[in-house]
């Protein structure tokens, strides 16, 4: 593990530990009488970020690696079943810590947002789609960029131009991305910011959606359709669309979003949150320590 990743892990542990001490309600519920976990919650989340960043999609392989190479950072390391169980129970805690880190990034208050959704495939065989524990949540959906149907979920992300995810949702693959984006913005009090500009692709074209955004004080920029009058700020569309595509590619190529390996709803949710936390933690560290290059770059943390 390189020095930059070691520095990130140390800074992340200290920040998470302080946040959990200040907000004890963020930690998973445990019996009042029982054995205190030897791996703290802050250590657990730091370990999960390292797993995502080191490219281990198998928890068993990662735990073997950790027992050999990460002992200097973690005096106690659980076995694979214990790590898996703790990680599944920590989904809400990961969500809260991710939001906290995002709010501490200087780019969180940017007045431009980028929105997109990307497929999260959960199976390919017909038997999987019939017998999986994800049936009822995972559905068939269409991926226009690859011209193919898939069975699984869809990850919706609202990000800043730095690549920082400030809001996200995991839905069935066939959910309307415009409706999801509007609901995410309306539900999160931190996103009630009149004067924002939202940049989207042509899939977000809808009079109802634009009117709903306008009521929130948000201007939508999207590609013009044939016969439409020129829309304001169109010249900014292409470069910003490349940024959100880059964020999706980072999640898929560098953080193995499509190789999450989850077979049950809580496992899939935890693994997706693990990868969003890893990306947010890297951007938080890059921005708060003034690292050179784009804030969303993970090159410095390559192992």
C-alpha cells in the first residue's frame, strides 16, 4: 500500500472516529449487554474504503490481504464472516459519513450540479432473475449508452463539477430517472438552493420535470431536441457532461461498481455505499489537502 493511501486511511479514520463520538446515534444498534466489538466502527469504515480502493471485490481475499499487510493500521482484524456481517449492518452509518465528508468539501457549495444514472447489473441468467433474493427490487431496464437490456438496479447520482457525489439513490432499473432526480432534490434539505444550475443528458427531457425544478429555483441545461429553440448556456453542456461520465467510469473501472457481488438487498446496498464512500473520501482528502490535479482523480491512491 503506497504512502498516499496510507495517509488517506489515517486522516479518514481520525475524522470518522471524531464524527461517531460526536454523533453516537449514527452507529448500528447493539444489545446493551454484550461484548464490545474489537474492531471499532471507524476502523470498519476505513477498512471498507481500503478494500474498495485496493480493488478487492472478494471479501475473503481482502481479509487475507489485510491480515498480511494491514496489521500496522488495524491491531485486530475479523474473519470474513464477521467482516461481512458488520459491513451489511453499517449501511446507514456509511451513508451518514459519506454525507458528512461531502459537506466538508469546498466544492460542496458549487452552484452547478451534474445528474446522471448508471446501470448496476445484478445478474444475467434468466434463473437469477426468477430466483434471486433481489426479485422485487431488481428489475429489467434499458441502458441507452450501450444499447442493451440488463437486470438489476440503477444508481442515480447528483455531483458537482469536481466529481463530488452530493446526493444519490439506488432504485429498480426501470424507474424514471427524472422522477428520481426530482424526489432526491426535494427530500434532501441540503439541496434546497435556489439559483442552482442542473446539467443533464437528453434522457431528462420533460416539461413536468423542468417545471418542478423551476419551482425549486433550479435551471436545467440539457441537449436541444430537433425543432427546439436555442436554450441558454448550451456551450457549457459538453464539457460538464464529460465530467459526470468520468465519475460513472471511476465508479465502474476503478472501484468495481459492476462487480459488487451482492446477492441480497442489504449486501448490495452496503457494497454500493462502500464504493461511493471510497470516492467521496478520496475527493474530500484531495480537496482539503490541496492535492494537484482533478479532485476526483484516484491515481495517487493506486496501490
